[in-house]
C-alpha cells in the first residue's frame, strides 16, 4: 500500500484551506450536510493524491497526443462543472423572444438574470446538461427525469416586490405538444372541445370537466399536427419574463384596461402600452419615422377594412367620404408615442382596440372565458402560503390548478361536495405563495390573464441588466446592435 505523504508545500495547504472554506459556506447555504461526504475528494486532490487525477501530465514529453487529448478533456470537464453550478445557483443568460415587455425590455435584449436575488432553487431535475433548458438543438431531451427532488429554495438577497420584472418557468408548460408552444396545451384542449358557452355566463365545473376531456381526446388524436405530448418537470419548463403586478394575498382587477390592486389603481411603468387602430387620411405611414418615435415596427400591421368593417364600426371608427376607410394600421403605443403620433398631419383618428362579443380569446380560468376578458378581468384573489379558501364550486374553478397541478393534490367536485385527496372537505389551505404576472405590452402579452397564477416554485430570478441588444427591425449595417442599451438596468 502506498504510503501517504502529508508533507506538502505551504501553497497546497493554502489552496486546500480556500476550497475548504468555500465548500463549507456552500454546504451551510444549501443546508444539505450530505455534501460533506465529498470532502475527502477535495482533500485528496490537494494533499493525499491517492487518486491520480492528473496522471496524464506525466506524458507531456513522452506522448504528446495523449497529453493534448486529456488536457482538453480536463479543461472541458472543469468548465462544464463550473458552468453547471454557476448556472444553477448564481446567474444565467436569458434572451427576450417576444414583445410582451416592450418598451421596458425589447425583443433581442440579452439579460443577465440573478438567481441569488430571490434565492436559487435546489434543482428538481439534478441530472441535466448545463446551459440547455430542456432540449438540445437537434431535438433530444437535455435531462434525465429521475431522480426528482422536492422543491426547496435557498435564502436570497431580496423578495419579490410589486413592479419587479421576474423570470419564471411557464406554469402551463407542464404538458407540452412538441409541435405547438402557443397556445398552451390546456387552451388547445378547450379550443378543440367544440363547445361554446353563453356570453356573460360562467361554465359549471361539471360541464367544464366534460368538454376538457373531449378536448384532450381530440388534441391527442392530432399527433401529426401537434406532435408528441410530453410532461416536463418544473425547472425544465420554458422560461418566461413578465412584470409582477400582484403579490400573495392581494386582489387584482382590470376595468376598461386599467389595473387595480386591492381596489387602488396600479401605477404603471413608463413602458406600458396598448394596441390602437390608426387611420390615415389616405396616405401611408412612414415606417422609419414610426421607429424614430419609439414604435416597434415589428408590431405594426395593416388592417383590411373590407373584412373588419363591422368590428371597426363597433369600436367607434368611421369611414371617410363615400365609405372609403383609407389606410388603417394596428400598432402598440405608449402614452408618449400616442402623443407624438397624434401630431402627424396625415392621421385622421386613433382608437384603442377593444374586446367585443365574439372576439374574445380563452382566458384563465377557462370557464370564465365568456365572462372576463383581457381588459375587464376579475376581481381575483391571489393565494398566499398558509391562507385558506372554502371549497365552493366557484373557488374550485378558480384555484383547482393551484391545488392539483402545483401543490400535488387530487380534487373532485361531486353532488355539491368537494373531495380532496379522497376525503370530503370544505376548505383548503395553500402551501405556497403565488404571484400575478403581466406584460407591459398589455394587448400583446400572453400572461397571467391567459394561464393564471405563478407559484413560488416556478420563480427563477431577477433580470439585473442588459448585456447585449439586437434590433430585429433593422439590418446589421443600419444599427442592429443597440449600443445604448448595453448594461442598462433591466427594470427601466
């Protein structure tokens, strides 16, 4: 047996001391002392060296090919391990894919997302490839589903406050048709149920269950259109970014597009915008000029008045002389952009888009689709950990997804009674805090109005700053790189 030599240079003991301190602090932070069983490996690397971790270095002069190969392997393995832990516990990169937060965060912004702000989660799915959310570019899963660990969050520097921009895992992304990301699976089932409920009515829970079963059957039968339908663990669901406008225990409501929290009007961020229909006097708008006043030209589209004349009339627009509508554009505008656009000489009228009967999209909860809409919604109470609700039919419709999908219970409603985990129950106490997330681009944002509450288990982190920004509306040689946005605060 090889004799262990503890007589090592001072530098080796200093390195061991530094890594020991880092390791111990990490264990204290994580709160899992099973990690201590790995300490002998650290000690061996610096002191005992029983395992020949760097055996390949002895071949530097005798076998350069072997030396080169293992040098690269050593560097790659170290980099992957380092990136895995950094991405898991400290920060990650996130790219803005949609315009839901225009103008605060623009399409093409790359964000530095801090996981320490709200506390990093212990991974639900520990066996996964770093820097890949759920699939490799060639389509294969980037993780192994087992083992699955229970939800646990480490202590962070801060807590989520009203108005914070937050990155989170998509709550409705647990069941995913691989060929269809939008709308989500549950909305697809609703749309494929073929059922239409009466306007201004709330669908009974029994009817809702029946039509959703029919919708699921229809969606699963269309594999050629929607692809294989899979389940994804919480931490492997797509990342979304929205603004938190409702905290646990608060009540949110929208009245004519205006957001109220606990009955008080919510103070919007400067970048909040709505969709408007813009009618000219017969001349076309200059797209470049729109871009200069801060309008995202990627969001501008032309409306055909011949096919939308009824809708245009219902929202208050009028044709010009002899029934000529002129040119009509749909675009998202902030208050500032709206003021600037009104100064344009060729503008005849500007009307905010409205949801009218027959034009509503599915919203959360789905039985309320014909009762609420994106501009007139609620009031709806946001659950908080430790709070309780009565298990009435209406409450089950509103909170079933929280109770079943996020908190792991079974729930049925039969003959006017709630059956919770196999037993009759009259109330339920929530395990987690929930949040209400909305986009600043209010009419072009798929947010909590469509898929509901965001549980604390899905929170990823806080965007800190923009480290790169590419403008999708211009070419590389015409200012595609938005230098002015580099290192910009992600919440302004």
